[in-house]
C-alpha cells in the first residue's frame, strides 16, 4: 500500500495547515528581510557617497600638496641663488675694501698736479739758462715725479677696479633683491596651497569618520540580511518538503482513484460481457454492442484455456442446464447457428441490430 493510501485525512489536513502557517511566517520573514535590505542599502549608499567625497578630497589635498611642494622647490632654488649672490657680493665688497686700504691718495688730483710740475720743469729746461747743478736737479725732480706718476697709474688701475667692482656690486644687489622678492612671492603662493590643505583636512577627517560609521552599520545590517536569508531559506525548504509530500499524496491518490475506476470499468465491462454471453446462450435478443462484447468475451476465454478440449469433455464438465449450446467452447458463428433461426452464413440476425444505446 502506498504512502498516500496509508495517509489519513487528518494527516493531510495537518500538512496543509502547517504549509499555510509556514507560508505566513515566510511572508513575514520576507517583509522583515526587505526592510533590512533597504536599511542595509541606505547605509551602503551613505558609505559610498562619503567615500566618494573622501576620494575627491584626497585628490584635492594631493594636488595642493604637489603644487605646494613644486613651489617650495622653486623657493629653495631661489634661496640658493640669493645665497650665492650674497656670497659673491660679499666677495666683491671684500675686494673693494682691500683696494681702498692700499690707495695712497686721489689719483686724478695728484696726477694732474705732478704732470703740471713736469711740464713746468721741462719748459724751464728749454727756456732758461741753467747751470749744470740746476740741470741735474731738474732732471732728478722730473725722474722722481715720473716715478710717482707710475705709482699714481697703478692707483688709477685700482680705482678703476674699484669702480668696476661697485658696478658689479650694484648688479648683484639687484639680482639678490629680485631673488629675494621671488622667494617672498613663491612663499606666499606656497602658503596659499598649504592653507588649502589645512582647510580640507578637517572635512576629509569628517567624511572619513562618517564613512567608517556607515560601513560599520552596513556590516551589522548585512549580517541581519544574511541571517534573514538563511531563515527564509529554511522556511522555503520546509515549504517545498511539505508541498512535495502533498503533491505525492495527490498524485498517488489520483493514480489510485484512476486504478479503481479502471477496475470498476473492467468489472462493469466483464459483467456486461457475461450478461451478453448469457443472453446469447439463452437465445435472447442482443444489441449490436452486446453482440460485440459477447464475441470478444468468447475469444478471450478461448485464449485463456490451456489446451483445446473436445465437445464431449466440455459437455461432461458443464451442468446439465448449461451443456447446450456450449457457447464458451465454440465460435460465435457456431453459437449463432444453434439459435432457433438458422442462418446460411455468419451474419448478424436482425434482432441483434437493435438500438445500440439499449442497455
């Protein structure tokens, strides 16, 4: 006996009631799961938005720092140039001080005065009648003055060098001033980018903190969602298990009912066939359907017999009242010829051709 045949109605009703209960619980759990998913997605969106802001601020800080560092590099180069100029300027001033310390006097004034004296002495040599001693005295004085003029020429070279160094010093001071101004200008630009970094950092930390909090909440709700999904999966497993049992009960019950119906139909057809054979044996009228049933029944009975027996053996085995006309062991044609209306061949008598709807 199958499980469906053994199942009691109350068992099936219990399963159906349990199925309804599980479906209700599953719907409630699904509703909770949907709300948890919405909450989880909300925290995920907050986290993603704040992370996006964090990434943008990080890029801004990075760009500001890179620009600040680039400017600071230019500042360092400008400072190095300024320091180099100051070192060169110091060297120029040192040389100027040294040259000044070795100057005897004013080269231009002394030179003009001495040259006028030489001219006077030479004119006196040319115009005056001088004694030998006077002549020697003039020559010696001219020689001394010329020696001093040589010295004065050397002082002139020093003075020219001092002038050249002064011009160089002025140029270096201008370059140093330009380098210093550039350092100040670049420092101001660097400070602007540094202040921007300082301004962005609190925003970055705030968004980062908010993103971390949202992520923490997201993880908590994600756990709830996973727990809800696992619980819903358990409900679905139980529901499918009960539905499977109910389907099995339904299929087996339907198959059993069909089998019983087929058995009833076969029993009914067998009874009709037996009635048709009895009517044929007794010479009663048969409908066409009854004639067909009787012919089929006789054919089936012949196939079921293990071996063919003689007419006499069949008559001996049958009761007296059924010994004639022995329809079961003969063909339907022979049975027809044994009726009170003999026929020339195997034809269906007219009385057999009544309304086939007659039962």
